[in-house]
């Protein structure tokens, strides 16, 4: 089936101060050194790839005291030009929420909701054409799902994450075509009930293997045609091509040490600002 790319706007934050000094997910080992110049080069490759595909990338100023700020997807969720701020589960990342709010305030956004309940932005919220899929179990509070539904006026489907390696929804599920409800996911990251919900809502989804999920292959970003994903997720490339997508492998190996890859670095700004 022919796939169509649509121009996107993304918010990213360069890893100038990236390090792993604490561990809040099983991927993070403070004993393992991080090569910051390499992290920056890998991140710039991703940013430049988006731009070469015709997308707009805005950059957030990194803060030295916030090493995880590179994972910009966690700072907010933007839909129809409306901004649902984040509230982080761990104090190490808590001040990032304010950095994102400041950015939205100074970039023309007026409809901004500061959340009462813990949510880590697009880490646990995924937008499809019909629903907002929402993870819970490790980070987002189940109460944040109702808060997002009320604010955006879209149905929110709660999904239970059960494996600590897949602590955010975006480590286990990616939206491939947000106009047609096409997704890919790794069932083993979800509870049996949530697996049944996903099978019912997305009977034709691309199902990832454990190996590809372990390579963080589901931490992917699609513009409807091009799918940018970790290059080590070898098993996903052929199935994506068979569905008409153009997979593009990226190397974000340094950022994997923080437990994130392509999607974690990319917050999508949906809808016009100030609308
Ligand atoms: N070290 C970060 C954390 O554990 C990684 C966040 C990854 N972001 C994501 N969207 N999954 O919070």
C-alpha cells in the first residue's frame, strides 16, 4: 500500500550535557562511560535526517544539571496545538517539566495544561487517529490517563506495561501511520489483558520479536512513510518495507545507555501553535 509522508514539527534537545549518573531504568549503568561527543554526533545525524526529509526541528536549550533532557519526548504531549505538560516520576528529572513549559510559553502556545498527575509526555502517550494510547505501570499514573482524555477530548486507552526493560510505552509500541491507526508493538511488554486490547483494536499491527524490542526497535518515529528506528533492530526492516514504509536505521548507541533512542529524543508538535 502506498504510504504518504506529511511534514512534521519536532522538538529536540541536544545531548551536550548527557551522562548516566543515576539509574532510573534497567538500561542505565552509571559505571559505564558515555562518550558525549559521539552522543552529540549521533543526535545531530537524527536531527539532520528529519530536516532532510522536510520536517522542522526546534531545539530546546540543554541544562547541565539535567543529563536526561536529551529525551525530549518526555517533556510534554502536544495535540491540536494544545500542550499537556509533564510531571516526572523521579526527582532527578522533575525540573525538565518547567524547561518545556517555558519553551511553549515563549513560542506562541496559549492552551497549556500543567498536570496534576504524573505523566512523562510521549514516553507513555502515543497518538493514533482514533485514540490516545497510554502506558502505565512504571511511570505515568493511571490518573494521568483521565486527565489527558479530559484535556484533549480524545478517547484514552490505558495499557499496562509489565516488563521493567520496557518502562515507557514508547519502548514497546510505535505509531507507524497516524492517519490510519497502523502501529507496531511487542506483546511481551504488556499484561495479558492489554495484549488482548491491542489485538482487538489493531488486528493488523506489525508484531515485533523480543530481539527487535530489546534493540529498542520500537522506539521509532514515522512521518507516515519514513520510519526512523534503531539500526540494530534488523528484523523490523523487511516487515516495514512489505507494508510500504521506508525504514531508516539510525545509530543512537550512546543514548541507549540512558535507556532511550529515536523516539525518546523526539517530541512531536501536532497542530499549529496558539490554535
Ligand atoms: N533515562 C531516561 C529515563 O529513564 C530515559 C527516557 C527515555 N525516554 C522515553 N521516551 N522512553 O527517564
